[in-house]
C-alpha cells in the first residue's frame, strides 16, 4: 500500500535554469567567445518566427552559429545522424535544443553522437555517462520538462520502438524558460504538451521512488497546471498563464527525473511507436485506466491531490477522495480536448501485439509504478484505450 513517500533519500539536478519572460536574452552569456553553437529545431519553430528570434539574439552578440531545422515529431536515428553530420561539417561546439520535446531529444542525441562517435543504438543497454559537448535547452512548449532531465527518446524506425535513453550526460548545462516563446502556441499543441506535463507530475508523485522533495515539486506542478491549462488552451496570448504552465512543466520534470514515472509511460511509448499517436495525447488517454488500476494501492496519497487540483478538501474516506480526484482529472482532460480512446483518433483497428507487450514489460517506468503489473494486466490496459 502506497501511503506516503520516502522521508530520506537524495535529489540531484545539475541544470542552471533561467525562468522569466525575456530570459532568452541570457543565451549569449552561456557561451565562450569563438564557440559556434548548433541550433537543433523543427520546421514549425522556423515558420513561427521563433528561430529568427534566437538567431537575432546571437547575431547581436556577435556569435556565429549553424541551424539544423529538420527535426520531425519523435525524432528518428536517421535524423540524428544527419544532424550530427551537419554539426561536423560546420565545425560546431555547443548544441542548442530549441522547440518541444522532439527538438530537445534530438539535440541531446546529436551531442552524444558527435562526442562519442557511436551510433545512438549503441546506448540502448545502459546509461550514457560519457562526457558530451555542452547542451542548452530552450523549450517552446510546456510539456516535456526535457530542459531539466537526463532522458531522451529516439525512434528506431526499423524496430518500431521508441528508445528511452538515460544518463547523467543528457542533462543540459542550461535551461532557458522564456514564456514569450510560447505566445500563440496552437491550442492542440498546448493541450497535448500540457497533458504530458500533468502525467509527469502525477506519475512522479505516485512512484515507488517518490520522496518528500519530489512530492513537493509534483504537487506544485499539479497546482500550476490545473490552474492554467484551460486558460492557455483557450487563449495562448496570456503570458502569465504561459509562464505558470512552463514552470509547472519544469517542476514536473525535476520531480520525475528523480522519482521516475509509471505505467502510463510504459504503455504510451509502444503505442506511439506503432501507431504514431502524439506522446502527450497517448499519455492523456492512458491516465484514467492506469489511475483506476493503481487505485487499490494508492488511494490515500491520490486523495491528497484534491487541494492542488483546486478542489475543496473533502471529509470522505481516502478511496472516495481519490475517485473524486480521478473524476476531476477526467473533466480537465476532456475539456482541453484529449481523446478518450484511439477510435476518436481515427484508429479503429488497434491491435495489441507481442512486441508492444514486451516493450511495456521491460520498461523502467513499469518497475516504478505504484502497483505491480503482469503481462495480462498490461494487455487489459492497452485494450482500455482501444
């Protein structure tokens, strides 16, 4: 029974974070004179004019730089290799990840490849500890928390698997949280990335490795996200709400980078790899069935999320309070447009296969989930979003 977090333990995060509207102005001070950073980003960031803003800051400071703006959603090994070749061709130094989780993951992978000379597949079996070139993360969504985590996800298209790679070398040197870069974010992107941040906070809070420190971060993340996600999805020009969302996402990242995640992520990655469902959407779909599955072992702790969610503290028992929390989360996710199942995503022929089950069974987040699970439990949870 998961009733409280570990009172003793450790907490680690080596990232220096700048967090304020206008924080992009700090970027030139991160680099040494003569360094040539590579900006790794995606075509959407380029079209939105955000890349131009970053380039302007570097231009005004007299820095040379190179730009690789071909990152796709769920970056592939092939894209990472292409970016690494471009890095070498241009004689770059530090790497800047500019964008959502895909761009920051690609930037981390590029730093590893150019520093070690290895294909990214070489790191599937263990943590990445080899020194890498300095990384700077500039998120343009409020979702992944990648600016403060030692984790990246790279798609192996041949094997149809999302490789979740970890290691101390994957922590950025600096994270720059500038809410003005999120201004005008499309509603569907704000909803999907906000869903991901919410799940990060909730799974870190319910993790077997949760501590008093990670709980404090996770619950404050829940408060910030619950108070602002509807407003941001409805109006992405509200800088105050965008900043609160970005801080909530970052705090959730700080929490899960120490406490880990749970079954939602163990299930979402294989579905995303096989059916190309956006990660935040996939996490949002799995949250309800996973919370119901976990309820018998974490009702007391889950019920304590009521106040951060903005609900009145109830006098009911823990089980009833936890069900009220689960119901409120369902309302939030429905209101921001997260589908309840894959049919609503236009995927009527979803089939659970052995590769997906193998992936979920072997996933680190499964081992940290509040409740233990069998292969048949996972099959039932996959089927719950059919």
